[in-house]
C-alpha cells in the first residue's frame, strides 16, 4: 500500500537510499503499481566491491522492535518483541557508457518473541535494464518477484489468526523522450497476484495491467506542463464479478531536479466500470456468497490526485509531500471498491556528518463501498547515526491509530525500534 511509503516501524533494518522500494512490512502494493508513480530500483550508495566490470553491494540489517499492540486490535492488546534479520545483495553492470543492468535481492526474516504465528519471511528480487540513448530517449524495464504479506492493521487485513501471505510478479516499463518543445512518456505495468493462505486465493487472485501516456510540454526553465491518459484492466481468476476496466485523463506539472523544489503532481478524473452487472438472481447471489465471492459492484467515478514533491531549502534539510486520492478494488468485507484519500509529509535534518533525524506524518481516509469508513493517523520520528560509511545505527518511535465506523477495526499502537545496518 501507499501507506508503506511512510511505513510503521516494522523491523526493516536497512536505512539506505533505496529502502522505499520494499519496506518489509511485507506489503508492496502489487495490485496497482501506478497509484503514485512506478518505482524503479536505484543504485545503492558507496563504492561497493568490484568483480571485474560488476559492482557488488552486499548488505545486512539487524533490528530489535517492541510494539504494545502486535495484532493491532481494539481489545485484548498484546505486546511483543520482534527480531528482524534482513540480508541483501545488489549487483550492477554498466553497458557501454550510458546503459546499465542491475540485479537486486532482499529478504527479511521476522521472528516474534511470544507470538510465533506472526513469524514470516519476505523476499524481493528485481532485475532492471536502464537504457539512456544520446538522442534523449530513456527506457527503464524492470521485472520483479515478491513474496510478501499484508501486515496487521492494513486496509484489507481480514483479522485472521494467521497473517495474509501472497506472492506477486510485476513488470514495469517506462519510456520517455524529451525534446526542446515537447516530450512524451509512456508507462506499462503488469502484476500477477496470488494469495497463499486463509483460503483467499479464490476471491482475491488476479491479474492487473495498465498503460498511461503523458505529453510533457516545457513551460519555463525547469518547469513542464503535463497532460495524460491512462487505462487499467483487472481480471480475477474466480471472482469474475469484480473484473473491471478503468480509464481517466489527468493534467499537472513536473519540476526538474535542478530546482530546490522538485517532483510531480497530477490531478485528473477516473471512471471504473465493472465488466458484469451486480448479480441480482437470488440463486446466483447465494451461490457466490457460499463460495466467498462478490456479487459485483457499480460504476465508480472519482476526481483523483497523486503527487510526489520534494523541497530542499538547504543541503542539510529537505521535505517531502505526497498527496493522494484514488480508487482501489477490494474482494473482502463484502465490498467491491474503496476510495483512499490522504497526505504524507516527511522531513529530514542533517545535524553533522553521520548524524541525522527524520520525522513523518500520514493521514489517510478509506471510504469503502460498504458502510465502512476508516480514518488513519501515523507519525514517526527517528535518529540515524553513521559511524563510518558502511556502518549505521538507528533508533525510532512511531504511533499509529485507526478510527473506523465499524469499531472492530479500531486500534492504536506504540512501537520503538533499534537497528544496525551494514552496507559495503
């Protein structure tokens, strides 16, 4: 989910530049990779190890976490300690002077002290081909496999004793050509999602595909106007009443990285149509419900928003703002869709070489097509100390609360974490 851009302190023990790609709560938002913008794996910092033309970055993180509400429930709150072991390896190979091939593998083993039923192994493997042609054409192609799970308290957590586990395969392609007068960006995303336990495969297994095209018009120095269209198609393996096709148009702006204020913001309109009308025949409705499948949904229309803006007033201080509003599909809680609206804010301050702090705040509202409506708040503060380039320490605290119109989903939690990270 998008929320994991500002994720709860969850035992993810790395703290390097690329950790946003996979936060190791397990949740990776495999269903809709275009909710904000496609994220391509970036090079890790440092010189690494050389093996011929290949640059290797092995890394390892260890974290100890305590939370006072391990199941994220309203009643019968339980505290527990969590140990996380998170190894990984990145290899990059330059191709000529402008192109690059990158492979990246990360894992995180979660080990709980008292409630071992929460133990889980999350894994993420990425292959990225980055092409940068002299004429201005840039192409990123990324294939990815994720073994993940829905963390306790997520929007679609079904509140079973066993956490929801899944695997996904994703392909992301983005091509951009920018000229002096006009530019064009095309993005293609595909995701295959399979649920592995709690009898969720039948209602929730699906394929997702999307294509978006954006016209880029330079308006002034470092500022470009945007106009784009996007289409998406979702097909469920068995829950075919939820098969859908959506389309939309958007506008916005992009600020180039040379400025203090950089990033992109889009505002648009989306229409989501289900391939089939909601089931109305009583016998069909009973049959679908007996198989834990949806009876279907009605057309949804939405003014959507997505953005990722960064402001760096000085070299030691930067802020990030992510506003969002979009439709997500749901095959649980007797609902077909929910609208998620909110904003995330982060700030990072460098005090001196090796010592920095970071704070974040997130508000999110999830309005389901059923009678459920959730308000969610999360804030987090952390202190990061790097003794040398390859060794770092972090201590962090977070508070999270969800208030729902269906009070069985209410919860609040306090969490603290201490971690050690090593990157060569």
